[in-house]
C-alpha cells in the first residue's frame, strides 16, 4: 500500500495545525458557526443532530493493521467506543467534541491518515474495487491509478470549489464491485484490441434525488493521458456546472442537459488544448506509485485443502470467501452485519481484533468494502478455520455476504440532520425477520439497501430491493423500490407504489421476497426474476 513521503506528511501536518487554530477561534467565539462551517467541512467535520461527526478518508479502502488500531483508539478515546464504515470506504465517528477534533486529526496524521476532502464541493475520497490486487478476474491492480488520481486531486486549486461534491471510482475488471457507473466519473482500466492498457471513462452518474447512470464518454484513454483526460472532464464541469441551484449542481445534471455527445465533444476539445500545452505525462510518477502495490510474498506451497466438517464454518466459507488470483489463497470477508446489528458499525475491540488478524493472516492488510464490510484480501486457505473461529467469537463471523441480511444502510434519522426517517431500526428488523424465517439461504443473492432520505447515502436506487425513508406529514414513511443494481448490469430501482409505516415496510420486503420464491426459474437471482416478470406481480401482492 502507498506510504507517505515527506511532502505528504508535511501537507497533512500543516493542515492539522491550521485546523487547530480555526477550532480554537471557534471555541473562543472569534468565529461564528457560519464562518467556521466551510473550514470544518474542509476537514471532514460535520455538525449532526446530536454532536459533531468526523469522516476519515481511507483512500480506495486500503489500510494496514497499525492504521486500524489507530482508528480503534480514536473510537475509544474520543467517541463512544465504535466507528461506522461507509459506502465510500471511509469511517465516520458520530460523537465528536469540537475541542477534541484537532487532536484526532493529529493522531490520524501519525499513521498517515487524514480527513481532508471527505466533505465540501471538491473531489472526494477516490474509491475502488475492494478486492483490488487480489481478485482473480482483474486485468491489473486499479489502486495505483486511484492513488495517482488522489495525488492529482488533493489540494487541487482549480477544483477546490466545484459546483458540487465530486466522486470518482476506478476498477479494472468486467465485474463492477465499486458501483462505478453511479459515480461522477467512473474509470475502468482495460485493454484495447492491440493489448494496450488504457481507461474507459463514464461520466455523469450518481444517486440522490435525481439518480442517473453514467454514459460512456470515451472508450479508451491511454494511461499516460489518464489524469489529463480527467482534468478535461472536470474543467468542462467547472465551467458550465450550475452554481445557482444545489439540486441541479451535480455533473450528472450537466451531462444530461448538455447531452452526452456534446459533453464528450467539449471534453475532447479541452483535452486537446491541455495536450497542446505540453502537460507532462505522469508515467514516471505512476511507475513510482506501482512499487507500493507489489504482491505480497505468497507461499508457493500454501495448500488448498480445507476441512469442511464443521457445518457453520462451511457455510461461512461458501458465503464469505472470494476467489483469489494466487493458488492456495482467498479473500475473506468480515461481516459487519450481525443479525439485529447496525450495518457498518464496529466496536473498538472488534477493530483491534481485525487489525491483529490482518497481521497474522493477511500480510497486515485490510480493505473497507463498498458494502460496509471489511476484507482480509490475502488469506491462506489453510488458515481460514482459525480465522473464522476468532471472528465468530467476536461477533464478526456472520455468513451473509450478498444475502438479504447483508444490508447497506445510512445512519438515518438516528444521527443525520438531513434524514427524514430512521434507517437503522428497519435494517435491524429485516435482518432479524429473515434470520428467524430461515429464508436467507433460499433467496440467495439479494442486495437490500436503505436510505433515510432522498440524498441516497444508503444507495437505495441501486438495491435489488431498496427502501427510501420519507416524511409524510410528520410521520416516518417508507417507499419500497425494486429492480436496482450497482454492478456491471447497472439499473435504477423503481418505486412500487404508496409507502408503508415501520412495521409495514418489513412485511413488504418479505412479501416481495416471497413473490420471487414463487415465480423464479432455475438459476435466477431476485433481480433476474424481477426483470423477467416486471413490477405487476409484486404490486398485486403488496397492494391487492
């Protein structure tokens, strides 16, 4: 994984001291909240319903055991003993005191971490495939390219005050595990007909109140021009993006209203202009960055035999391990979704354990998943039973990857000042309902996502089943959506009809699942059955 040089460390340390002075002036009354707000947001500090929330960047989801130990210490020292892992591969702390915020940033800086550009109208944390560098199906490790973009975008003066926040994802396989086409820019590293590596650019995706799937803007950009083309995409957006209406300020609106063809034409013109100016291709920097992402020393005799006599272990093995590119190894998913638990939450004790397990079993490396779980990317198959035994004892051994119990959920009205309804209790009740019913195994792959408001932090538009919390005359109400996907078969879910109350939405999810079980054909996922039979059978069962 990437390691700071003296420039990185100096920039982060300087930002800590700058913010320490800003926070001091706010606490002493020299700054009003309106004056302080843009300063704190530049450092990932939000003011939520009950306290400040701090969002910490984990670039492309990769961290080591030392960093995870530090995150656990922050949870214990400054929060209430836990942290919340998010769909952008970050971590959030929900109970921060302003007087502690600079100390937290200083502690993060000691382990090469920060909260810069996790908020504000700038380029946010660059995300990537959580199995990058380990996946059996990837063309190359996409993280060096994500790191190159991170370095280019950090403190970029031209893009520090964009019309709206901006999110980029980078993958390098046909399987999309990062919701790439639901980002402002989605990049897929691929090979052309000549076998050369380059990048396909998708621009103008996003969720929120106006969800859109990013169209393909350019099929192939040579790798030595990747950053230059990204800069051209940003320049056209910065030039024409709406600043008079925050609801129409995202690049997806610009691409939609301008038209993908015209947007691409303008980007090509800007791209040509930048190349004419002699923009230096960053290939040398890319090669330097690649040296931080070499494969660990995989054992040539790792072995592949696994004793499956323990049925609980065998179930976890089937659901929570993923094929690895190296013989004798696998990627092991640590579920942060115990039955009745809060999706994405981990206690300090659990974080310490995960850090130790990474050191013992995964070359000291962890990944935060887009799905709010944690991955140990490089585990010997021979070590899997010992790993599972330790996870299970700590409440981290739930065998539910990709099932209806593996729910993505935003913090909702329990924490967020923007939310209209609670997400957490709905997720807890649904996981309990399906665990008790015994239907999880029969349902197979079923991705359920919950958002507490239209901003869609829970990605409800991309769920096979999605739930959106709304305010209906002062009462929490929940709309049910069907048919979404964030993967390579990307689609946006559609609302079934009138919303439900808290008890009703849990029943509605089970009803939709039962229709699938009744109507499915051999080998069909929930999404496949929905696409084949359409909405009507579900609406009939839900509303009569």
